[in-house]
C-alpha cells in the first residue's frame, strides 16, 4: 500500500512538472496581463467550473481574494438562472474544464461575450471548443489520472489548481503585494495579528483603575496593587492631570520593606518607593513590538505591566496599562 501511495504522489508531482515544462509562454503572458488589467480597472475575477473543476475554481477564487483581488466563484447552473447578473463589463472569467467540452460552460460563453468579458480557460485539450472560444488558455493536460481506472479527476485537478496558484503568486509580484497588504485580509491569522493589532486593542484604560500620588501611603499602595491586579501602582503628579511620575512594582515594595525597619514602614510614601522615568508605550504601538519591549529593553527588566501614555502639555499622561498576560492570551508569544 505504501508503494502505491508513494506512486500516486509521484504521478501528480510529475504531472505538475510536465505542465511547467510544456505550458505556452505567450498564453501565460496574456493571462497575467489580462488579470493585471482587470485589477487596475477595479474589475472582478470570476471563476467557474463544474464538479471537481468547480471545487478547484472555488479554491482559486478564494486565494485571489485573500491577496486583494476581488474574486468570486460563479456556479454555471446558477449563472444561467440569474446569477450572471454579478458579472460586469471589464471583469475576467477563468473557466476550468479538463475536456474543454463541458456543456454548462459552453452555454455560458456567449452570455459572457455579450457582457464583453475576457475569457481565460484552464483546459486539458487545446483543440476543444472552450479553447477556441477563449481569449487565451492554459493547458492542464496530463498523461493519466492517479485514479487506477484513469477516470476520476485527480492529477488533472491538481495541475489546474497548481496553475491557479501560480497565476496568483505571479500576480502578487506584479501588484507588489506586501506583508501589510496580506495581513489586511487575514486579521485573525498570525501575520494579521502581528501587523494589525496594537496596544490599544489590549490596554486596560485608566478609567478602570486607580492611581497613586507622591504622598500616597504604604497602605494605599498595597490596597491599590491588590485592587488593580496589575502587580504595580502608577504614581501621577495629581489625579486631575494623570502626569505619570513613576511606577511601583511589587518588587519595589518588597525591597522597600526589606531595606527599612518595620517601625518605619508606615511612614513610607509612594515617592520613596517609585521608579522614576519608567519604560512606557503608546496605544498605536504594534502589540508585537510592545511584547518585545516588555521582554528586552534598555533597563534589562522583564516587565509584566507596561504603562500606556500620550503626550499632553509636554508630559506623559497615563491613559492605561498593558499586561503581558493579556498579550499571551491574545496569541502573542
């Protein structure tokens, strides 16, 4: 069974290799120029096919859409019963058929031409009716299917899919699609999160936690750290302007208690414990960059809670804080 399985993969791989070696240069150039022109003129890319070819068409349409070219799959039967209304002048249609004689597609062709649609075919027979009706065609011919009966669409659909993937990849190069462009269409993917989500998506706003002033007592500090559950307290000039002066972490608190006699503990104030000039972030910083800042920074500190500030009258106004825990839970590592 293993040998048969491996042989099937080799047949499909060879089919793609043969396609790459034999596909016509001018037809490829024409197809890509048509697609690029469609994109530049804000047209749509229509993909259609019947049966297994229809499934391949859906996948190619989905891939093009994911990289920024408006693409849809059009069921040929539905198209003949009203859905062809989504097709407009300036659109391009890629028709997929191994035989090139799929009746439903041939029936659609004159209706596409009435709308002045450019037709690109991915087909197995260059002499087929569909090839003759198209503005250009890309050959997906295979010597045989992987199916032991040489009947079920297998190698032929693999080659058709590979052609669609190649068209998409080269169009991305022509269009200059960047990581940022890709991320816009994948907001919940790993790259999307890294390039789209900011500190503002994760921060806890200042309206939801209390602040300290320089004169706040040790008891107020302990109560606040416990209540905020941030592991630190933020010291501001006064509660009216939220001018951030410093940060007191639970580590600062422990060190202060260790370095002072217990009889002096209750005379300690926030100004005695706080770290001046703390590391900060802003709400527009990418979350992934904030995570790096919390892990590696000029002060060689591992930060679990990072104040979020904005400039106001030449000072840093605290508007929230960012927890390392929330970034990790959001999928950042």
